């Protein structure tokens, strides 16, 4: 009896996105190791936490594929691109990666809409919201770095930024959750 509830194209797209999330985890691990080597333990901590979050995204997709009776295909993960050359460049790369991931999520959402796979469309809405949060977080960090001098940040500004990142929240309030009482 056939229990697979996903089309072959949706199954393939989900497996591709699962690999993309695993790749994101590797990127954050790589950048975290780079930051730690530069002496930025707080930033490394932040990036390592994000690496785990991306792995959790990968597992969320893996579990969904299994629950729909389809086949999970674990593929090789590409190596992360070269390390950043500065703190500012690190977070520029993070932002660019998140924008790329958002495009992939949107493509999968469109595919599920076109195929009228409402379960997958609904499942992917969590990722749509998550990507808004991820991009906003990266933009906020870039804004803080810009205020602190961007590529020309002073040593004191880098120290403060690193210290702040160690305990910085990984969460961003979603626009739909903002109220006048809780901006």
C-alpha cells in the first residue's frame, strides 16, 4: 500500500531544503569558529547557538517528510564559503545567506501552492515566519555595527558588541505580534 502523501517534486524540494538548512548550520559553525579564533567569544556563542537552531530546522523538515510517508534523502552538505574578513563582513554574509534561504523557502511554498499540497503549504508557513525573523535579526545586527562604525569599528566598540552578543536574544518580535503596548 502506498503511504507517501507527497508528490515526487515536493519530496525532492523538501529534501533540498533540508540539506540547505544543514548547510546553514555548517555556515554558522564555521563563522562561529572564525569569530572565536579572532577572540570574539560572545559572537562565537551567538553563532554557535544559531548553528544549532539551523540544525533544528533541518530536523523539522526531516520529521515532516517522514510523517508524510515520503523518503528522506540525506545528501552531502557543501562546505561553507570562505571565512569572513571582518566582523562587519561576517554579519553581511549572514544576512546574504538568510536572504538566499528565504528565496528557497518561498520557492517551496509556491510549489506547494501550485500543486495544491495544502499540508506542505501550511507546514512551510512556519518557515516563512522564521525567515522574516532571521532576516530582521541580521539587519538589526548590521544596523548596530553601522552605528558603531561598520568596518571602522573601534576596539572598544568591538569589545562591547562582542560582550552584548554573548547574551543577546536570538529572538525578534514578529510584526504580527507587535502592539502599541508591546512594540
